[in-house]
C-alpha cells in the first residue's frame, strides 16, 4: 500500500493554468483506488492552488488525505507577518506547509523563508520543501549546501525534501543521515530521471536509507500507479521491511499524531 507523499488538486481541475492534466479531486480518488493508495498528502501550492479547497477535500475524506497548506513568504511584508500566517495555518488544522521557491520566485535562504521553517517547528507543522531551486533570472546556491544551511539553522523543523534535489540527490546522503528531522522524497524525480545514472542513486537510497525516504506521484503530473510500477523496478530484491518503510511506514509515523479537523 502506498502513502503518496505529494498530490495536488484544484477547484476546476485545471493545472498550472492548463487543461492538459485533470487535477480534480474525483480523478485523484480514482487513481488512488487503482493503485491501492492508502493515504496521500494533499498539497496546495501558493498562487497555484487553494488552501480552502485542499482542506475541504481532506475534511470530506479524513482517512485518505493529510492537508498541506501552500504559502508564499515573499508576498508578506515582515517577518512578524510571516510568523502570524504560519500560526493561522496551524490554527486552521493543516498538518504542514508547502514552500515552492522556484514557482514563487524567491531564494530559499531568504530570511522570510527561514522564518517559515522556524515558526513551523513552534507549531508542530511539517515543511514540504520543493528542492528543485533553479530558475531563470534568480541564481541560488547549489541545493545540498542550501539544505545543509536550512537544516542547521532550523534543527527542530521536520522537513520533507521534495524531489530529492534532482541530479544532486546523492550529495544529500550524508546531510540527511546527520539530520534526523529531514526526510528525502523521490516524488517527480523517480519518473523525471528514469533511465539516467540516477536510477542507481535512487536504488542505493532505497536499500540503505529506507527509514528516511518517501515516494509520491506529484499528481496530476504522474499517477500513483505509474509511481508504484517504477518503484517496483528500482526496488527489486530489496528487503520487504525496507519497501514498507518507503511506501507507507515513514509517512505514517511522521503524521501519526495528526487528525483532520472536523468541519
């Protein structure tokens, strides 16, 4: 059974302003059923998704979804306001906050981004950080150094490193092992880099660091079924207990104390 680390829906089913993908709740549930997906993190992206839609879907299906709010610290005027918004999201019952520096156009080392991580720890929220930082027109330091800094600056913050920094994933190995609050997530990357040298890197993580690894579909970019088929290829011969940790055990433990608030 899969606990999908990363799924998204939108109010009208469109995705990033396009209709190429069907990002409706109805399709997501169908795809989860096909792939025997037990639960999923249902994640909003600031400026591209609606927190209210995400929470409503989770409240309608509390046994299936863990709602994660989207937040763009760049749009907030002060650090104090950043902290207030994190508090508001915690008060609404979200389990965590998604930060997407690339789509929202800010440096992940910006003081406001760091302030989100610090406030999240105070409120018991998990941070889902998109680690594909590169974008045109805004230079950033390499992903492992950035993540190393954030983990050191915010040691009490639980951070799920979405997409495992892509081509830099192996450089994260020692950083993740040295920081117990970091979780390495292979959503998107497990499909995006199929057939490259990263296949061996991912397999290495699966067979050595299984308690610190999750996978997900990044729905609607990919479906849970596609992820399960791909993971089966990469995990052939790996012990069953490691596979269970990666598929659902690690996320089940991460969100073991969380309950979706009632309407």
